[in-house]
């Protein structure tokens, strides 16, 4: 009888879902939101500020975004290696310090060259911080709730990408660029006490595979040719991010071109869509996989950018924003969870680095390529070209699905 009761209790323990919303998970998610909020508050207002302050052309404007993104990419590669040797909290604090200082001093320079160097410094600090925080959180999310956990954690970036530009444009219009950079640097500094008081940091570097329990390692998928599995969703995320680079870098200038008022509200309605769809998309990924998410997400982005390119009224702006939010809230968590699910725990640092690098690479390419198109045409035409990028997205994804079906990989439990 006692054995039966014990068996029933053990069964209940097994069936009980693993806990996701721990204090550490909440603190890391909040910190990631603050980090990306600092970034997004500057990205949209900076081009307008530079054009007014330095009378620069579209090339210099796009260079500000591209140099930051490329610096972040290089920084992430270096950070993923350094995390195996040095304390992650030390590397994180260095990254946050660089981010805060570069942000606080950017409004005091009167030279475009110094401004470009500060953007590189910001990229290095941001790259370090944005590699370590998701690595920490991906290692505390229960494997059975990976899609859901990544979805909620990624909601922090999506909300920052939605609210940040709106706050930044409002700050620029109402209080000026120095007030904007001061607030942005304070937001970064808040991250440090948030992590310290919640005890969310660990002193240990990421363990290598041979340092882990042999039984746990044996149950994981082999790592051979795994980089190819990570590369495919990273390419898709980069293609999507090209559209976001064009959106962020030039939407304020597009609004001036077509005399569209209240452009900052685009990001408010974008945020509403993200809030609705992001938790749903995480659960859908866990149950149905990435195909049910990525195809509709791409179609949402195509519709959004097409409508935006013809927008001259506030209702059309709102519709475009809502559709873009749906695409954003579906594509990014699906590609990131796809990469993490294909990787063993000890590779999460490298995988997160690759994911955010693909985002920054796409943003950099979007700013440069779409900025060049805008220089010879208009911002409206530029957004139509941006929409066509998502047709390439669908083509690449279709090829991935066809190749995957032909290979018919054996499922590993």
C-alpha cells in the first residue's frame, strides 16, 4: 500500500510542470528589457539628430547604425569565448559600463568622427551584455518549456523595440537629445542593482561538455554538423532584421517626407500586437514547431511594409504598425527557440551570440542597403523593397523545409 502511495506521489511530481517564473528569470528578463530599451530609445531619434546637428547625408546616418551593429557582432564572438574562461558577472559589468559611458557622452561631442567611435564603443558594450544575459536565462529555463520561456524572455526585447523608439522620439522632440542620452544611461545603470539584489549572477564560467555529468550528456543530440542547424534560422532572422534596420533608421525621416504626424505612435501600436502574440507564439512553438509561425509572420511583415510605403493617413499607419508587431512577435521568438532547441546546454552561449549577431547583421545591412535605395528614390519606395526581402525569407525557408523533408532525420528523444 505504501509503495502504491509513493508511486502515485512520484507520478504527480513528474507530471507537475517545471517552474518558469522564478525571481532569477524575472530579474534577467527585466534587465534585458532595460538594456534593449536603452538601445531602442536612441536608434530612431539618432538619425534625425545627426542630420540636424551635423547636416549629414543618408550614408553617414546609416553608418552610425552599421558601425554599432558590426562592433556588437565582433564583441559577441569574443564574449562567447571569454565566458568559458572568465567570470560572467565581471564581463557583464564591463559591458554595462561601456554601454552607459558611451551613451552618456554621445551628446557632448561636436565631431561626427568622435560620434562614430562612441557608437563603436556602445556596440562593444552592448554586444557583451546582450550575449551574457540571454545565456544566463537560457540555462535556467526548463527544457520542456523552452519555447514558452524564450517567448516571454524575448518579449522584453520586442517591447523595448516597440516602446523605445516612441519614448526616444518623444524625448527628442520635448526635451532634446542630451536629456534622452542621460535617461538612457541611467536605465543601463539600473540593471546592476537589479541583478545584484536578486542574486541572479553566478561566478562560474560556462562548463564544457566533458565537465558535465556523463549521463546527462549522453542523452543529448550529437553536436556534429550542428552549426549548420543553427545557421539556417539565423539566416532567416537576419533577413527579417534587414526590414527592421530600415524601419528604425528612416521612419522619422519618412514621416517628414510624406508629412505624416505622430510617427512615434507606430511603435505604440506595434507594441500592442507584440504583447498579444508573443506569449501565444511561444506556446505554439512548443506544440507545433516553427513552420506554423514563420510563414504567417513573414506575410504579416510583407503586408505591413507595403501598407506603410503608401501611408499618408493615421489609420493606415496604425494598421501597418499592428501587422508589423504580429510579424515581429512571431518570427524572432520562433527562430531563437529553434536554435536553442537544436543545441546542447553548453552551446547556449554560442547560439545566443549567433542569434543576436544575426539580428545586428540584418539591422546593419538594412540601414546600409535600404539607405542607399532611399538616396536614389524615396523612403516610400525603400519600404517596398524592404517588403520584398521577406519574399526572399519565404523562398529560403521553403528550401529549408524541402531539404529537411528529403533527409527525414531520425527523431532523438
